[in-house]
C-alpha cells in the first residue's frame, strides 16, 4: 500500500526539499499552507517600486506546482490570533511566537491528516537552524504539545534525531534521509542542485512579518494605542505600508512613500480621514485616530514636509473625511528640526 504524507509547505527551499526527498521514495505527498495573514510577500512586492523585481507570486503555490503536488491553503487568521496574543513559550527576537506557531500548525496538520486518511507529516525543519523553534531541545516539544508524537518526520535532519514511526515501520528508508544541522544553507543549496532545482525563494527566507523588527515595533504601537492586543487583516497590511508617524498617543499618520503606496492607501479613504497635497506633488496620508483642529493642522504640516513643497512658505492640502466631505487646508511645511524622531515608528 502506498503511504501518504502531508507536508507543511511554506514556500521556502527547506520545505520544497523535504517534499522532494520523500517523493523520491515513492510516497504520495500533498501540501498544506496555513494562511495567518502575516505572510503576503507577493502582494507587498507589487506595491513598492523597489520590490518590483521580486516575484509577484504565492511561493507556496509556486513550490507545489514545481513539485507536482496538490496544495491545500487553509485560512487560520482568526484562530491564529490567540497564538500571537498569548504564546505559551513567548516571543522570539521580536513579536514572533515561533515555537507556539509551529506547535499550532503541526496540531492543525494532524487534524487534517486524520480527517483525510494520510499516514504522517513532514516538515522542512533543520536542527539548529532557528534559535527559537528548531533547537534540539524544542523539536520534541513540538511533537509532544501538538499531539503528533513520532508521526512527524523531518527529512532534512532525520539522522540527527531518533527514528520516527515511518522509519521504524519501513515506510521511509532512513538511509536516504539527511543529517543537516546549523544555520548554514549550503547543504540545502547543494541538495537543490542535485535535484536540478534552480529557482527558489531566498534560502535564508521566511516571509512572516512578525520576525521583522520594524513591523513588530509598529504592531506593538498599535496595541498600545488601542489599549489591548487586537488586529484585523487591514491592520496587518497597513502596518507594512508607508511611513508611520505618531505625533500623539491617540493618533498617527500613515504617509505613502511612493506612487504605489499612494494607490494602495487610496483604497482605505472610506475608513480613515486623509490628507493629500494639492499645490505640490506629494504623498497621500491616512489619519488613524481622532484629531482636534490644532492636531489636524500639525498633521497637515507633517504631510507637507514630505511633499515637493517642503521648502515653500505654504502648501495647500485637501482634507477628506470618511464620508467623502472635503475641505482645503493651507499650512507651512514642518521644518526638519521640528519633526520629532520619537514620532517615527
């Protein structure tokens, strides 16, 4: 009987190789990609001019196509919030709950495996590659807390770990698995060449916004401003776009840095009041929070500072509320020395 494995497919090189190694042993593999909302590289690459050379693709779907496997994309946005808000094992360097994340995803994959008659789970994990979730002492924690036990096989580092049930039962030949360890990606890149895999996501990759320092600072600021840990999908995307400037605890500006970001922010003008320069070319800015007339004037001066009229005595802007009502503001651009560095997120 042909055995069936379900693979956690992130879209990176490691999970791609793990699938290939198991496919080479004649096992039927299908992939699962869990959508948390925090990994939307193709979308963000399409927004900014500097990222236009990067592939505009869902890497997990692309990997599945290259490998010839079916990929099941499962939306866990709402369930995943609890992982982000209250990680049992804490955060990594930033707001990344990596160990809790892996436990959660393996647990969800186990449920899928049992519901669809598959035999075991594979991942692209490598011992010592990630400081939080891929240490030799944390890999067993994933197996224990997820409930998967020894039905979790890690083909790229299996020889560094105790044999799993698929190996002991002979479903998988342990001798054809690997003993990769550490943070170097050279062994993976060499294996990719062996399999004639030439195009893949950056081998040191990982697309999760929560591992990014600047993004985490903005998310923590959002939580402080709202008085608690919460977010929606729009928040996830907006934190990735524009300059975020908080002149006061109760409001901030999201200022586009280029034309692509301006077009993206345009779609949120029904949810947020906005400022746009009229007399000079300049950015579109959203206002997140309630502002007084005095604070609105300050916001306008900040936006004018980023326009081509930054050296002009006065810049004209259009203020638009969420109902579409507009009015004109004329303000002097804020001088550089008055732009408080502590406002910048």
